[in-house]
């Protein structure tokens, strides 16, 4: 993460050794990542409490 005048910039990279595996699970990984980032945003906005 890095500070940005407009807020915090988070970059997220995932690397898979085998492209075939990456493509096979892409339909699961992409929406799951979006859900995780949405939950993180909600925590950062103070809308929900983080899970401890």
C-alpha cells in the first residue's frame, strides 16, 4: 500500500506457477478477491468491525 492524496492505493497481484491452474480457478478467484476488497473497504470506512 502507498499513501495517495486521494486516499490509499492498494495493489494486489496473484501469481500462479501453472497458467492452466490459474485459468481453471479464475471464476472463483476473481469474485472472491472482489469480496475481500469490498470487506476491507467497509472496515476502513468504519462501516463494519474487523474480524479478530
